[in-house]
C-alpha cells in the first residue's frame, strides 16, 4: 500500500537491487552463458549479491519492468516466506506457555511483523534485506533442540544450506552467523559437560563444523578475502557514529520504549522457562555479540539493524505468548488488545503524517516515506536535456546530494529511458569510499548547486565551479534548472582538459581527505593526468 500510494523516485541503495534485477535480465537476454557468468560473479565476489534477485525474478518475469512492480514482487517472494519461517519460531516459543490462545496469539505475531517499522523501512525503500531472516529463522528452528549427541544428516544438510543462503543474502549477516554459532557451540559443549558427554559432542561438532566451514568459505573465498582484508573501519568512517554504547542507545530510540519493554518482558519470561532458558540465552547473547562485532567498524543503520531481529522477535513472541496464556480470558483479551493497539499506533506514528504524529520515545523513531513528489516535471526538464544533448558515449555529471535530490534520483527518474542510468554520473558525499570524482573531467556537462557544505565531496565540487577558482576556466555556463525547495541546478560544459593548475587546486581542496586516503585523491588525480598525457602523445 505504501509503495502504490507514494509518488517518489528511488535512488542510491533504494535502487540498487532494482538495478541488479535489470542487469540480471539484460545479461541473460544477451546470452545465456554470459548471464550465468554475471550471476556467478555477483554471488562469489560482490558485496551486494544477486541471490535475492533469483527469487524476485519468478513473478517479475510476467510483470512490467517498473520499480513498483519490482517492489511488489519482492514483497511476495521475500517477505511471505520470511513471515512463515518466523511464525514457525513463534510456534516453538508458544510451546513453552501452556494454554496459549492461538486465535489471539498468531494474529498478534503477524501484526508485530507486518507493522514493525524496522521491517517496513527497508522493505519500502527498495531493500529486500529482511529476506535473510527466513534463513536465520530456519537456523533457530534447526538448532532449538539439537545437542549434537549424534549426527543427523538431514538436519545438518538443511542447517548448512540455511547458513550458506544467509551468507549470500547480505555480507553483514555474517556477524550474526559468527556470534550465533559461537554462542550455540558454547551452550552445546557446556550442556555436554554436564551430561558427561563432552568428548562425543565435541567430536560431532568438529565432524560437521570443519567440513561445513570449508564448504562455505571455499566457494565464497573472494567474499571472505575481501571481508578479512578490507579495513571497513576506514572505508565506512563516514558512517561511523559511536561504538557499542552509542548504537545500543540508538536502538532504544529506533524501537521505542514500549517495544523495548515488550522485548525485556519476553526475555524475562523465557529465562524463567526451563525449556526456553538456554535457547533465549543463546539468542540474546548472539545479538549482543553481533552488535559488538558490527559496531567495531560501522554504525547500525535501518537495514543493518536486522541482524538484531532474531532476538527482538523471539523476545516479543515470548511476551505475546505470556499474555495470551493468562488464565483469565478477560485479562488475556485485554492484554492482546492493548498489544494490537500499540502495534497499529507504532506503525501509524512512523508514517509521520503532518499534524498527526507524536515525537515521543515511547514509539519508534523510524520515519516511513509517504512522499508524493510534485517536482517530477522539473526533474524531467533535467533528464530531457541529458537525452537531447548527450549522444551515446557522452555523460553528464550531476553533483547534488541534498533536498531530496542526488545523481541517482535523476538517473532512475524515468523508467521509459533506462539509458539515463549510463548517461548520468554521480557521487555521494562519502570521502572514504568514493574519492575524487574524475567524472567532472570526463563528462561533457557538469551540473552543480550553490550548496557549499564543507567537508563533503559534493560541497567542494560545487565550490570549485561556482566560485573564482582555477577550475572555472575549464567550464562554460550553459543553462540552469529550478527544482523544489529553492534549489537551482547550474549546468556547465567542459571546454578543455585538466591542466596542472587545476589538478593542484583540487589536491589542495581535498588535502584533508588526501592525507588519509591518498590513493583516492592525489594518486587518482596524478594517474588521470598521466593517462591523459600518454593518450595525447600517442604512447
């Protein structure tokens, strides 16, 4: 409903998987072998893999190639299986609470999943990342009562497959996998020691664990090599907003105090149940462990917070089971009614309807997008200029990242013209990942604004072209476009190649970033000039 109601343009991470779906289809339409090559390369090496796109492809093959249809398809293929898998987890939790009323319990479990803002934010922003929770739920179910007293081939094959699939879903689920299996193995070995079966259980763990690890790592070796050799703390420095403590506090506000209280109540109830105590302890500790591992390099965003969802949902399921198992029917119905009202109110508040929402820590601080853009005609003027003035092989560099605009906003604004995705170049203001944008030198046109935000790539490039600098002499003013919120996009044509004076100016402009990432700034600039000189001399 949110997807169909909105009138918006998806960009950046929100368009990533749609772009991958288009690439997957175009690759196979070109040549079957080439399509297999593109798919295999993505699954083995890419941070953003096409694994989820395989499932989305099934219904999407029969529908128009629009972003809205794509999002409806991943709701069907990614979220419906996830709900079923998590409902199975809810069923296992309810088994520890005699007298649970199914007519109250299961609708509440569905309500918490369907109306949970932390699910809905990535789901409505083009990110099917929650699909990974399908496999996380399978892992929880397969390990719930398994103590490795003997090897069970069918269970272990399914456990391996679920783990492998979870790794393919998103790279950061590996933090949860590592934390969960460490906690699970520790719990299994402690239990074995108490039963005086430590040696047998340890042997079975190793017989399964070592081959399983090898069978996961070897096929995905490039992914693991990248993960182990990349300094994510450096690359994602722009996204880092505090360690474990800061992120834990941010989670409290993201979920809201009432939801946090439900989780706490569920945790206490589960720890009080002998049949749930061990499982809940492992789930809770793995949540803490995953968060510790992840926040060493990056802060938890809206979609990365999904690595904490196995604990959140298991705890809430236990709290709801406790409510629905109350002996007095009136109390159970009242408690269930209050929980349902909270889930609906929490969702409604996240819509941020002007004049109808509360800024309160009791509810989630997530903000769901219900934008109905009124500036699509103004944006079309920009894209029409690109289509009319840039033949194949020519590009326009659009330098904007504010007020609801970015380069990807324009590149993906017109599904009828997918060629815009190749004609428009852009960068976001992330100094540690993007570096100096050589696109401002190679593009036929460069578009900038008057926003000179210091410490950002976008702000510095705007400053270079809109003030008196050595770069200005290489550009000629062409036209300008009025956008929403008083933003004006100025278009310049590149008239001459960069020289040493312009290069030195940009080195000085980005000196702060160059001191930390020289390979992204001064070395990239020098390499570009060297290649240009070599091309000019014919060598």
